[in-house]
């Protein structure tokens, strides 16, 4: 524990130690705790709010506060309740290539949406934001969308637009945060809780996992490759993983990515 961390209270210091964040500069940790408190979110709930490590172009490190779409909604409800305000959020609207706005979208029949639009109402005042597909989609070098942007394009673009609207409506509390769908080239920092017990697995599962293809040593991946890998490790469709296996062949870290994809697909097959 460095002296710079002595400024935090006992609860915060315990959290820093348990989550393995002792090497994060104190100013970034302070900003994280202040934001979590302002948004009425529990920093232990990573699905709501989490600190992300990002490499800068000159090889340094910086940190970003990432909030899940459920975290934004939860925070908005709690802030509004505390302030005695009313809030609501509109349905997601999608813009087609011919300029028509629709409240439903079928990727199979209409392809990728041009844009998504969402309006948040805070105490009767509207805050409308539009997310353009070309500005936010995360894609491979050949232009094909990555992971969830390929399999769930309307969902990814819709929650991007909604997060923009929440931040516009609550700039003081949410202004320095990002939703995961907006964050390109950022990877979640290692944060292992020291109080967690190792997961117990049956001998059968352990044996099955031992037979899965083992990935080679992790290469020095680009930030885009790291973000892609993080998304693929959450993929639940074996078919999507098979398609991604082919798509990553042209990337610099193809061998490693394909091994990890095969490992993830094997895990999904084992769980059926």
C-alpha cells in the first residue's frame, strides 16, 4: 500500500486491495470512487461500473470509467429519487438507408441501421441523442463488424444512443463515463478479489477442459484485438464464434485469437 492511497477511507482501501488496484494512480481511483458515489452505484458491481485500463499511443497508461447500460438506468432512477424528479426513456428508434425512422429493426431483412436515436426525459425536459453506425461500430480491418456488433447490431447501437442521452441528461454525475459499446481499444484491467475462493470443478469437467486446444503465449496484441477478444469471450453462440474464427485470420495475432476462440467454443459445447 503506497502512501498515496492513505487518503482513502478503510472501505475504499479494502476495495482497492481486494480488486488488485493498488498500482492504479490515486487520482484515477479517487475519480472512480467520486463518480460511483455521485451515480449511487456500488463499485464492487462490475456489471454496473468498472475502471478500465487503456494504453496511450506513447506506451503509457490511462484509465476510463465504464458503466453498463443497466448501470446508467439504475443511477438515473436513484438520482431522480434523491432529487425528487421524474425520469423516463423512450423506445429505441432506428434510421434506415432511405431515411425512415422505425421502432423495430430486423438485421436479416434490413441489414445494419444507419443510426439509432433515444430520448431521455428528466423532469419534463427532453434530452435526445443520435448514434451513427459509422461513428460507433467496432470493425475488423476489412470493415466487417466485430463480435456483438455483427450479431446484435440494433442492440449495440441502441444502447450507445441511450447512454449518450443519459449523460446529456445527467452531465454532472455521468459526464466522465462511457458505455462499453462506445469504448474502442480499451481493455478491462486485471482485478482479482483476494477473498474469492478458487472455483471447484468436477473431475469430468476438468478433464474435458484439459483436452481443449491450448492457446499459445499471449502476444503483444493491439488494443483493438484485446477489445475484440474480450467481446468474443462473452459470446454465447458457437456459430458466431466459428464465423469470427475465419474473420480474425488476417489480424496480426490470428493464431492466438483463433486458439482462444476455439477454446471458448469448446467450453460452450461442453456446457450443452
